[in-house]
C-alpha cells in the first residue's frame, strides 16, 4: 500500500468567507482556490471549540476538550495523553511540528476546579479512565522553550513557541528549535514568511529519504490578532491592498472593530495563501507532490467584537464556521468537489489516520472524512449535527445543523474554572435559511417550540456522547 505524506496547513482565527472558494470577491486566496479546484472543499466545516488551546487539544487527541481537561486556554495536555503524533510514529512516520503550540503551559492561577471535573467525579464515557482529570502542575512556557515531554510526541522536527503571540509580532520575534535554541525571525521578514522558510528547510531535509513518510503539522498564528497590540497585523500594504472589501453581512450594522481591522485581517490571510503556494512549489521541486496530501483548515473564526467583547468564544458562524480543503494527489478532481454535509474539527484526527491507512482508536470522537474524497459530494447516512463546546466567555454548548444554530449556557458557574455544568439555560436559536447572518434570535419565539425540543434532544445526545452528564436545560420564556 502506498504511504502518503500528510501536511496540515493550519491557520488561526480564520473565517470561512475570507476565501475565494467560499465566495470572497477580492483576490485573497488564489492559491487555496486553485487547490480547492483540484481537491475537496467542505462547505459546512465547523470548529468543536472556538478557543485556541481547546481546539488544538481536540486536534491532537481526537477527544473533546472536556475529555482531555484542556477545556480553556492555559491548561496543557497531560504528558501521557496519546496524540496523533504518537500514532504516526508507531507506524513508521516522521513527525514534525512548526509554529504555535498552545498546549504546554498550565496557568499558575488555576485552581483545582479547572483541572478536575466540576462535579468532582469521573464523567462517564470515553474518558472514564480519569486520565484527563489528573492534576496538572503549574508550568509556564509562554515565552520559554517547550520541553520534550510537553510537545505531544512531535519528535523529528520541532520549531515552535507555546504561545507564539508572546514571543513575536508581525515583523519580529522568535521560536525555539527541537534543541531549545532560539530561532529568530530575520529582520524585516513577515512572520508567516519566516515560518514557511523553516517549513521549506524541513522538507529539503526530509527529501533525503522519500521511503520514510511524514506528517508535518504547520501551525500559523495568522490571521489571529496581535494580543499586546490589540489589533490585527497584516503585511505592510494590507490596508491599501484590501481597503475595498465588502463587509460580511453579520458585521454590517454592528460596531466592533472590523472597519479598521478587516483589511489587515485579509492581508494576513493573503500572506498565508502565498506561503501555501511556496510549499506546493517546494513539494513539486522535490518530487514529493505526488505523494503528499495537503489539508487546509483553521481552529475557529472571528466576529470582530460584535458578539461579545473579544473575537470568538460564541456559537455564531463568525466564530465557528471555518475553511476546510483536502487535496489528495491521487484523487484530484477535474471539477471542484463541494461537500455540503456538516463536518467538524473533531473529524480531522480520524481523517488523518485514515488517509495514512492507520486504524482509528475507539477513543476518537470524530468520523473520517475520507469517504467524501471518493466523489461523494453528500452522504445520506451522515449525522448532520455538529456539537460545539464553548468556554471562557460562558460555559456553553451548541449544535449546528444545516438550517439551525441552537445554543445553551450555564446560568451560574465560572466559565474560566468550570469545564461543564449540570444546568443550562437556552440562549440562542437562529434559522440559517431565513437569517444567514444570525441577526434574529428566535429563542423566545413560541412558534419554534417544536424545533427547540428537537434541538434540545440533539444537544443532549451529543453531550452524553462526549462523556458529559445528562443536563437540565431550562427552556427560554416565550
């Protein structure tokens, strides 16, 4: 059986509608658009957790964030957590990670309730071993090198920062190599360009023996806002290049900070797109393009402070709907294949293993997307309900279907320190067919009582499958 390399091109905080292949009118992503023409584009891809660290924990383990205990930022993966890197290594793959990690540090201010089940008991389900409930020591690698035991098993290449926004800005900064040595960005070089330089160097090094397949996880921080500057930072000239943008419908009429930031946001994505092209050219130059699968995705989106006081951590499409494109060299399409089924970030870990012909462990919550690569634009037996956990801004849970967005949140509890709740209150209901920009919350409308009842059932089913206790859901008043 042919062994394929896998390269995961992972952006941070990127909305789906920033890409031409998803309807963006400006030439922001011509290279991704071209790859989508040859591959499979998932129209309805959603994150399973619209926060950086938890989303990454899901990708590394195939488990929901509450199962690993990494339900918010600043809770690191347990050192004995088995990740996708371990699975690939056990099957003869080289593994490498380049970029933002966000899964090593555990905030010293965390109390025990942040590190255990909020009920104090082991939850039922796939995490019943209690492994995710072990107490984590307070460790801080925000601006320090990540020691080997905290790297999630990524072994053959490691150039990363635990929290890249703490060690760099758009045009300055550093990461650490696998020997914990500082790697400075060249002076005046935009961050994605410098990071991609190291990706290309890694591909060069690994081309010495093409008989050894690889999994290379390339985790960019762009287009995520620069925390300490409190703004998005595209490459120089972004404001002029993308000043004529058409604002997404969900932002129109809302204040936020999108008017001043959207051009730089698009500029950062345009830079990622140019670097995707650089990687594809290098693979072709090294005669590795016909054996390398490329997956493009993002951890969550951005609502530009229109839904709460920051950029994500909500159930809305702006926070949860992400781009997802898979290019398989031996399954290239003459015409772009667009998948309409609802898929989730939690589906990527089993997809990665399946693409490599590796068995998927029972602990993985998602479903492989490989069947969609065989010209199956829609699977009738696919569960078109996506489950989303939300933390930090609220202890929230949501389900998305093709038509509906339904969200509940705990009326009490501490969203920083409590990973779940036994009681939730109905918060949002949107009809995406009639209201694609989610401007009309129907949660208090008695006309939708039957719809809410059905969605409650779907949500409870998903929560229990994720190992959560059966919740009480308080119905919204009508």
